[in-house]
């Protein structure tokens, strides 16, 4: 038994060496990417252990005392726990429900446009917002939604309604956050669906036209099934990051009046870790967020594999 195992190990080593010699150029090509992930994604994970310690800068990571799950329990018992979870989950699901289907619809519509000039114009107009920085986007929101001279409130007042303070009323925060993100990213996100649509065999459309299928029928029965694997993969990735609401935009839009709706895990981690210098506690909150996202990604990936056979792995 031991001899068989040893021979298997030697065989695998020989095959690995042969593969390395045969495909050395491919391994060389991918080496910068591998090095990037090792240096900037895996090596920093060494510091995650402070979530289980009472970290003191004077003692360092290794010298600090282990405290087990103390910081996790403190987070779960915190009066802000449900507010942070509710806001993070609410924004993530809202963004998924609105922001995920819009690029698909946009790609299907652009794909059906026949005029080349008109098609390029639509693509340029919808791609352009992607290149705006988050700071510029939030600045535009502040100007456009101003209750005194913002053009949105001017339209509201034209219909006889009083001006609305969109950025200070908690009820409006999630809607403004999600729809401004949709406006900024829908064009850019549609590129991958347009690429998938170009891979569909044109003969399928020709055959459908001969059979008398309308344009909507062809979209429903040819285009949508053709890009379904791409939709499934991107849906898995989106669900896997539903709790990973970004920090920058929320932080820029946040103020003391809309805190009830805008306080999410990332801003809570910032306040605890950077402002409050509670490094171990903030690391525990961030680790909790990452673990939940990982569990959701694996679960959805498994469900998608069982349902349709398409999955990330």
C-alpha cells in the first residue's frame, strides 16, 4: 500500500514537471496575476487573527492575547447590530433586484438596434457615467437634489408639491443610492451581455423569421436562452456579494439625519476601527461580513449547479 502511494506521488510529480516544461510560457503569463493575489489578498489575511485577540499595537499581532469570540459576541449583542444588518441587506437586495436586470434589458435593446450610428451613440451615452468618480457622482446628486435650487425639486414644485430634502430623509436614501448606481453602471455592465449576444448563431434568427416569429418571440426564445449561462454566472457573483455594500459612496452620502438608513457594515467598521481605534472589534465585524458573503456564494453556486448545470466551479 505504501509503495503504491509512493509511486502515485512520483507519477504526479513527473506529470507536473512535464506540464511545467511544456507550458512554461502560459505559467509565465499568469505568474503576475498569481503574485498579485498572493501579495495583496492572501498575505494580508494574516492580520485577520486580531479579530480573535485584544490587539495592542505595542505588543503586535503575535504578542496580543487571544480572547476567542469575544468581539463577535459584542457585535451580536450591540444595539446597532440589527440596524447595520438591516441596512446592508436592504441595500444589497434592492441593488440586486433593480440593478441586475437593467443591464440585461439594455443589452437586449441595444442588440436590436439596426442603425450603426444610433447604436454607437446609445452605447457611448450609457457607458460614459461609468467613468465618473464616486465623489463627482455624489456631488452631482447633492446639486440636482438640492431642496432649494435642484432641478428635481423644481419639477416636483411644478406639480404643486413641496420640495423634498432627498439627502436628509432616511426613507429616500436607499432609492437614491440604488438608482444612481444603476444609472452609472448599467451601460458598462451591459457590455458582457452584448458580447454574449454576438455569440448566438444568426441562423437561428433566420430560421425563426422563416417560421414567422416576431422580434419579441426571437428575443424570448433565442437571445435570452443564449445568454442564460452568462446571466447565471453574474447572478451568482452578485448574490455572493450582496452584503458587500461599498464604503465610499455610502460614506459620502451619509449624514447624521439619514443615519438610520445609511449606516451599513462598511461604515460601521470604519467608525469602530479607524475613528474609534477598536481594531480587533472592527476586524471581527469585517470578518463576519466576509464569511456570510462566502457562505451565500457557495450556497447559490450549488443551487445553480443543481438547477441548471451552470456554476462557477
